[in-house]
């Protein structure tokens, strides 16, 4: 959530940056300014009445000591009127704060200056690309055919158990999943991240704090009996570990990593682009999360991106890095890089990671602060990134490494799989 102080002191900057998202920034910010002014004026009137109440209380005491009972009684009557007015003002202030808060929740984060304007993924900018695209024969099969042929996973069995979009992994397919998870976790731990195994369900307060509520409510599975939400990513519980915390400067950066299944309803996802593992409702992902001092967060974003690139290089997958335009960026993000890998049989790029700097947008909701060298508490910056999402990584690995003898396993992954090739049983 944007800070009211920022919107009040830098309205033109906020307006220019929000314009990159292709929304009516003027209307959003004008309403926010009006609601904030009403809240502030109500607070000022309330403060004045409270000060007057204190003065009246002192006056009554002085009058009583001086034996001026009639004047003291008149002052008491004024005090009674003030109490009623103060009660009204407190109610008005509560309502003004509620209205401002609700409106601020509808305003997305302001993009950084380097974020390009744009409306759709076509407006994203490729900032780096690595690796040669695989040259496969015309007979090369997409991963959904390979999964069936080699007995690696079944979408049909998932339909039987749960519904569409819930794959069942079997045999070497299941072992490949476990291998990738362990590989990603080990690499993150080597890079200084502390592993966390969080719950797979969170309460509404946690979902709000990281921005899933109210923006992405329709994308989450909701256990209504207990008002809990299945997590769409480990970012949600891991970041919320620091909700309502004040960290010391010496504790920064905070670096955490966690593997979890992720659950996303992905309502309205149909067609060839979501076939097989391209888009499913449940998938495994290893997530890296950081809490940083503001002056270090952009350097941390680049470091996280290099970490993801290193994983993709080790898996021998061709990748490209996109800087997302304002219109394609997540609601809470100030800047996002998407990492995509090329799936040779489909002849298309698949997103496997988003790495974002949220600046103070999440921490303002989280009330996550740190003490600087001057010992003042300030909002920290939060970041997170997929490192990596398994379903599409598996899709690209299967497609790109198929040959007449089976499916080759990248060398870096072989110690984790215990086999160097997937073969038909």
C-alpha cells in the first residue's frame, strides 16, 4: 500500500509513474488526496477539542480551589458538551481512516522510472538472452506426449482425483520433481538463504499484507469454514513471518528460501497455451524472499536475478530476461523481471520466474520496519523471486533433451536424480 506521506509530498511523481500502468491516475490520486485531507482535518479538530478538554479540566480544578462553584459548574457543562463532541469526532475519524484505507488498497504500486510504459506482454522489453535455441527434428514431441509415453505424469489421473490442472507424477517423473526441488534449495542455501518450511494455508491478514487481498481474491482457493486461503506462492507465508516486526540494521539483509506446493485457480485459462504443464492449478516452487534497507534493494534485485540465471545455466536451458512494462506488472510490484525458458517442441517461451522489488508497498501493509543508524524506525523494502517454478521447467527439460534414446538429464541434476537419462520402462 502506498504511503500517504508520499502521495501528499510527491503527487506529480506518483501521477507520472502510475500513468505507466494505463489507469486513471488523476482520479485515483485526487480521491486519495481528498480523503487524506478530510482525515487530517478531522484529526486536527479532534486534537483541538481534546486540548480544550484538558484546559477545561484544569480550569475546573482552579475554580473549585478558589471557591467559585457557580463558574465551576458552568465549566463542567462545557466539559460535558465537549465529551459528546469528542465522541462524535472519534467516530468521524474512524470512518475517515477506513475510507482512506479502503481507497489506498485500490491503488497499485508506483513503477520505478526504468519500467517501460505499456499495456500488454508485447510491450515488455528483453534485456538479456542466453543459450542457443534447441534444434529438434519435426518428430519432436511436446512434453504432454512425452509425459504419457514415458509414464512421468498424468493429467487424466489428476482429473479423477481432483479436477483439471492437478497432475499426478509417477516413477522417474516424481523423482525428477524431488531432484529439482532439492537442487534449487541447495543452490539457494549456498547463496546464503535460510530455509523455511511454512504452512500451506494463511489467514486473511497474511493474504492482505502481501497484496493477494483484495486484488487477487478470485485467484486463490478459499477454505471458507475457517476463512483460510491456500497459498499461491511461498512468498505469502515467508514474508509474513516479519509482519509487525522492527528489525535492527545489523539483521539486514534477511534472506529466506522455501519450497511449497502452490495453488492457483487460474480462472478462465483455456486453450493450447495452457496445455499440459504450461498452466496448472497446483505446482511446486522454490521461492527466495529478501528484506532489505531501501538503499540496497535494487542491487539485491539484480543479485536475485543473477541467482536465477545461474540455475537456468546449470540446467542448460536457453533463457531470456524481460523487464515488464507497467501494464503487465503485478499490482504490488515497483519493478519486475520475468525469466523465460524456451521449450523446443512447442517452439515458445515459457515464464518460469518473476523477480520483483516491492519497495515499501508490502512493508507498509506488513508494518515491517527496521531501525537505521539514527535508531529511527523506517519501512523496509521487500523482494521475492521464483527460484524456480517446477512445472514449466519440467516441460522445457523434457522437450529440449529428447532424443532417440530417451530424455537426457542435465549433468548438474544427475547427482539428485540418480540417473542420467529417462527411459521407457
